[in-house]
């Protein structure tokens, strides 16, 4: 048991469920922990593959998360803060390929954890885009106000009237009364989640908004191997719902009145056609630092079905977990 007698205070060894040892000139004890012959249990493999999913989602949305997710401590990295907040919400698993592609499930994940009292979580409701006569479905951010009027010298591309410049979005949200008490400058950013190669993948958009902003909606991160959105696609990513739209001249080529909501991403004809998801955030900086709304990922049915393939109980998800339980007989693996 012991190399020396316990009675002399110089013991080292195991007695029952206790282990005695000396450190720093003192006699100490700790609980005995049995060695695990095979640490690759299914429960451990499940945790590892869920962590893979967290890494994959972070890689696909790192620009958004690094910019807008606030760490609890100054020593905490954006990645660690993001994982700590969302790991309890992680339902799906991922393998190395998904990590490399930045593809993973993220329904209900928090991508920005700000405290600005401004609800940017969208709902899926019927919506009629301006310039179009047919209803569509999509991620609709309903505003709690009648909304501002928008005048723009920009020429509309196609038959859908979208908000594209920072000045247009500023007019829509601030108007003449600034009901949300927004600052003179702020950013509107959103993640659009789509069906990827094997799992959900991500596009990140942002635009700087101010009364005189000349900034336009930009795609600042997109999936590995994919093409960035075209100009026409960018101009139809943020679609306002307004009381009326008229086309004029000069500074009023676009005239929108009574904006009550905004659709993000792409419109769809029916619920089963919704193949994307979105997470939206308004942010700005003041004397206290970064201020942002809470940004939560909302999924549609089709996207959820793709993510569900990597639930631990699904065939693909179970296969991923099984692969992490195999003990390699090769050196270095």
C-alpha cells in the first residue's frame, strides 16, 4: 500500500478510495480515479462530434461572431465565448469534412449576445414584395412602428424593390422621429444559412447605416468553394414591406412610404420551399463599447431536415459518432 507509515506523516500510496502523496513538503490526499482502458466511449465520442459541429459553425460564421459576440471575460476568446453559450443548444454532430467546409447545424444558436432592447428575431409569414403581385414566404422582421419613408436615387434592378444602401436602411428604421432611439451610425448585419454540400452553410452580410451613408450591402464571408452573390442578388436580399412604392426621378427614383417590416434572404412561394435560415443583428459602438441586439438563428423546414440528418439518432449522425469510437492501430493516430 504505502511506501512509508501513515503514522509518521510520510505516506505515499493508495488506501481504500484515497491516494496519499507529498507535495511542497506537505502530506496531501486526493480521491482515487481508476484508469480508463478505452476512453473512446460513445458518450465521449458524442461530445467530441458535437464539439466538431461547434467548430464547423464558428468557421462558417467567424466574421460575424468575432465582430458581434461579446465575451464574458477579457481573457475569453470569441470562439470560447460562442461555444460556451451555444454548446447546450447543439443537437447535431459533425465530422472532419464538415469542419473543413464550415458546415454544421445551428438552429436557435445565439450569434450575437447583445442587450440592446430591439427585437431582431424574424418570423416566417406571408409577404408581398413591392413590385410583385404574388405573396411569398420568408424571414420577416416586423417593425413595431409604421416605419419611415425611403427616397433613393438608385435605379431598381429587376422587379423586386430591395433596400441596398446604408442611407436607405437608415431612413427605413430611423425616419423623422427615430422611434428606436438609434444612434447616428449603426450597422445592420445578418447571416443567411443555406443548404450546403452535406450540412447547413453560411453567408454573412453587412452594411453601415447613416443618413449620408454611401455604403452598400456587402457579403463579407461565404462558403468555401462558393461564388459571392451578384449585384442583383445583393439588391434583393433586404426587401421592405411598405404601404406604397412609386418610381420617380433624380433623388426620388425610389419612393417607399409607410414601411412596416423587412424580409431577409430570399422569398419563397410556400413553406416547403423555404431552404434558408437567418440571424439578424443591429450594432453600434458608444462610450461603453460594442452595443448589439441578440441575434438568434431561425430555420425553415427544408434546412432543418438537412440538419436533422446529423442528429445522433439519425443514420449519418450515428455513423459520425461511430467513426470516433474506432481505435486506430497506426502510430500517430
